[in-house]
């Protein structure tokens, strides 16, 4: 019973999606149309990407790259910049969640080795913001992008073009934040015991990732991709499939059922369409602060065809509150576990810096 309660507490968004799906069934009784609610392409591609990223993470490749970059770090500002830019860049391709799962613990270790643990709050706050902002640029950067990209039918170039100004502005903001860190010389006590990377697995996972990109570019059928990924992991590393975030997939399915049912309730559909039309971006940003940006993207996509505005709103909406992007909770949990006495300070700084970045990007949106 205790394990069940712990799981429910940990996967709050999943539970909310399932409860909403079940409640909506009382309004629209289950029938043959239910199966058409679910965007199986998005679900399958998300599964494939998560499996590949889990495989890469197990090889230790990301940390090895991080260690190689740290070999050129000699000052606190350089250290701050490397630790923050790692999740910013990697999140474009391996998702914001995987970036934070990989590089927040990495930052904690590095700051400890360099005796700069007083930087832990600014570094992790900026890592979290960087992961959420870097992930904006590419469809595979986060779950809502992947879904909205597939739903919109737009080209990869068009998607990147939409989010490029905000990504560039975010990078400038990150570079400016570096100057708030006092400049000191540092020496990182590195562990020179090189980790031997499994080259065969890295090559196979790299090929699998390229195949995922081919699907994103609409050059490879999703059924072929799924078959290849499944066979690959069954032959190479079955346990990796256990590390896929099935709760996230379940969350998507729950919201798909809820949205599909509510679209069939005329009164609700008319109401939501009336308030969202022409305000998609601002409503997406506002709703994300309360229910996070992934559920917001799923919910609002059923009531507007303006995918461009929704893409911008769901991505910018990842800034703001701690739950605006569920990836932000990954960092918070790491801080709460490693530095329980700093939770309050972290939350305060996280909120302040997020609001500053959100205000800046909303100002850019208003100009554009």
C-alpha cells in the first residue's frame, strides 16, 4: 500500500490524466471512437526516443562528453557556463528530462570536486531553465513539441524557424547570467580513471537515433522505426526498456481520452473555443503554470488549429512556476535530496529567475 501511495504521489500528472479520462467517460460512454482519440504516431515516436536516450545514458556517453569539456575549465564563470550550456544544447536532441537527469547530478559532483558548492543553487536553477529553453528548438526536445509537431504536419524547417528567435534570445539570457557569477580561478580535482565506453552499443544507439530523426523528418514510417527499435533493444539490452518513462506515455493516453470525449460535448467545446481563439499563446502560458505545459498542449490542441501559437505558448509556458514544466521537478528533487536545507532558497531563486526569463520572452513574443 505504501508503495502504491508513493507512486501516486510521484506520478501526480499521470493520476490527474487518468481521473479526468474516467470522469469524461460518464459524459461520453466508451465506444469505437475511443481508439481514434489516441495519436499513436506521437506515442510510438516518444517511446522510441526515450528508449534510445535511456540506452545512451547507460553507456555513460553524456558524462564523458561533460568531463572532456571540463578539462578546459579554469574559472568559476567558465565552470558555470559549461555546466549550464550542457543541458541547453543536449536538451535539443535528448529531451529536457534526460538532460536534467544526466547533468544535474553531474554538476553536483563537479561543484563538490572544485569546492564550489556555494554555486549549487544558481547553477542548478540555470541548468533547469537552460534545459527547458534549449528543448524548445527541436521537435524531439520535449514531449509537447513532439506531439504538436506531428499534429500540425509542418516541416522540420518550419518548426525550427518558429522557435529559433526564442532560442537565440534564451542563449543570450544565459550568457548574460554568467556575469552575475564572481570570477575566481578554480582547480577541479578530476578522477582520471577513464570510463571505457561500450563502442558497439553507442554505434547502434546512434544509428537508432538517426532513424528517429528520419521519422521526425517524415522520411521513415513509424511502424518500421518501432519494429527496429524494439528488436534492437530486445537483442542488445532488454533492461533498458524498463527505464522508458511509461508513466509519461500513460499520461498522454489519459489526456487523449479526456480531450477526445470533451470534444464530443458541444457545450464544453463551444466554451473553450470561444475563449481560446486568438489568445492561444497567452492561454497556453497561463494554463501551463497550473497544470504544466505537456497537459496544456494536449488539452488545447483539441480546440484550436493554430498550432504555431500553441507551440510557442507551451514552450514559453515551461517557465514560471515549479510545475510549469514537469522536468523542473527533476532538479528540485535532486536539490531536496542532496541539500534539504536549501530547498526554500532554491525555490525562491528558481521562481524569481524563471519569471525574469518568462517576462523577457513574452516581451519578444509581443514584438514579433
